[in-house]
């Protein structure tokens, strides 16, 4: 049986301080607010070991002054069901401003923190002081706590301003939480924040930029229903999307854009794979917005790969070749433009609206909102009854396109790469339903095969990008630059020829792999 955790379901929304007066005047607080707004000052201290052991474990330990007393809070981001907007939370009163692990009410959580702290001492690492304006909003049967926090987060090294709105579901359907957020977002620019005050403080303390977030495989069990599987699959995609917004915007690590793009593709693939069991009136708008975001990310990712795997290594070998150097500069200029486009997309109102709409879709399980049919009835049946046929259908398509792979054209191999990627995502989505080594082996071999096909596709993309770079150079693109571009293209073709042998071997291994869903 799954462990049941006390769950906090909340949205953290960042606000431009200049828009605060407009937010406070919004009619929803007059129409649906209960009682008068109350403002208090909250001082919180977050504790950790000198090695930041709790932070590495995804645990936040806080002691907050409330009135004349103190409240200790432990928050965890557990791998089971926690995600972007929900997490485990345990609160208890403590006698003073210091942590008291023995007071944590849950024995398993006490043991977890004890293991983290063992051999070290807890000390104050991050402090926050905010003026919190509290209001309760009631709509239909839902009660939503609205807390507007304005203040600052401090560490021994730095200070940052806090201006955010927290919407916490006290009771009722989570869809009301998201509907309220979307209603506010139309009038006041709000951005979902995937990290809390503690994480912001620790980032200031360490000076580390947020790391790109790889996909977390949906945590499934063999007896899960399709309804439970959908929740885990879409939650995993939502986490990856939101967790890579800041790394992609910063552009420090190319993995930021890459993992954000992977998150978009995983979600699109899930909508496509499971479309027979999803109501189109809820999913079609989401699919369209994901397509928009994917198009905005594509040029930056293509240029990252081209520079990292093609152009940068050649320039490192011939650093004094002026025509090659100018080609490299032009490519970096185009990359900078592509990242500007990424930032414009992430800063536009469409992106936060997409994240909130996806959150509403997942939290309220809107796939249930459809007429009764043979397909919708399967939502509450075993997920394995649906997963097996879906996996088999995608594998048959892969095997058909991969037949006689050595003789396949570039276009046919590109088509194979696309369906192979979709099969890999599908095995990732449903692999947890089949606790067998064959599922992991299939996923691993699919990944290696996809990588080799990706290298060949990069060769074709490189040709297109070289043409774009020469066009960007305009009148500068003389004979020397043309020769340098030809040299880069030849180098790319050479890399592709080495991939060919590995590709055919990888294909043979995959073709022999047992279909784990039949075991």
C-alpha cells in the first residue's frame, strides 16, 4: 500500500512589485473574500548542516516565530507524489527558536532527518522576513488561503527581495485553486515559481545557478489504474517543464533549453499516445500551446548542438584560421538571437498561463471530465490493459520503419528516429507497471539507438545551419568563408560515417530485445 503523506497543495506566484496596488484592488477579493484582510510580520529561519545535507535530500527545516511562540515545519519533495505544487509537510510547536527533531510528529520523517544530520550540527543558513497579508477566498465548495508576502530573504553572503502570492488549497477541488490563479494572471502578470523561499535563499548562499532538471520517471505500480498512471505521467512532465524554466532563461548551461524542450516533447508525446482516453476539449488547447513553446526552443537547441559537437571542436583545432573564426562568431551571434527568442517566449503571458493550465489539468484530473464510453471506462481499469497494446503498436511501427536499415534514406531514418523517440517515451511512461529487468534494458537500448540516429540527424541540421550562417554573414561570406563552411560540412559527414557502423549494431541489439510488456 502506498504511504499516505500530509499534503500541502499550493501555488507560489511571483509578482512585479509595481503591480501590487492593482492586485489588491481586484474584485475577486471583494466578491469571494471572507472577513477582512490581516497583515502580520513573519520571521523564519531555515536550518541545515554545514554540508547542506538536508538540502541535498530535498528537505527544508524551518522554525518560524508566530506571536509569542515558535512553530517548526518540515517540508519534503518526495519522489512518490510530490511535485511542482504539492509536497509533504509536517508542523509542530517548539519551545524556542531552535530546531527540535524529536518533536517531528512522523516517525519516518524523524528518522530521515536524523540520518541526514548524523555526525553534524544544524545551524541557521537562511532567514526570511516578510509582511504577509492574509485573505481567505471561498468559491463553491473550495476554501483558498491567499497570502501576499513582501519582504526579503537573507544569507551571510547576499540578500534578495521577495514579492509573491501564495494560494493554498484548504479544502475542495484543486481546480478552483488554478482557476483563481488564471483569473488573477489575466489582470496582473503572475509567474509560477517552482522553488520556495528556502531554495531561493540557499541559491543565494551557494551562488549556484539552478541545475537543469532531467525527467523523473513516473512512479507506477503494477496494480495502478489508468487514471493513476495518467496523473503520474502528466505530473512528471509538468515538473520537468517548470523545473527548467530558469536554467533555460539563464542560458548558462545548454542542458537548460535541452531539458525544457525534452519536457515539452514528453508532454506532447503523452497527449498523442493517450489521446483515445483524453477529452479533446481539454487537451487540444494544451497541445497547441506546447507546440508553440517547442517551436520557440528549437533554434536555440539546434545551434547549441551544432556549436558543441561540430563547430567548437574544429575551431579548437584551428584557432588562428580567420575565416573559420568569423564563421564561429556568426554562429554564436545566431545562437544569442535564438536565446533571446527563448527568453521572450518564457517572459510572455503565454508561458505562465500554459504552466497553470497544465497544473489545473493534472491536479483536477480533467481527463475524467468526459462522457461515459468504452474508452473513458478504461480510466478506472488496470493501466496494464491499456499500456501493453499501446506499446506493442508503437514497437510494430518502429520495426517496420527499421527493416533494412542500412538501405534506408535520410528521410526514412528521420521518420524512424521520431517513432523511436515516441516508443522510448512510452516505455518510460509505463515501465513502472512492469517490474522486470527487461523494461530497463529496452529503455536503455532505445536510448542508445536514438542517440545514434540523432547524430545522423545533426549532420543534416548542420547543413541547414551553415547555410543560415552564411546568409547571416551576407556580403562577408566570401570564398574563404565558403571554404570553411565546406570544411565543417565535410567534418560533419566524417563523424556521420563513423556513426553508421554503431547504428546498425545498436539496431540489431534492439531488434532482439524482448517485449517486456508480454512477459
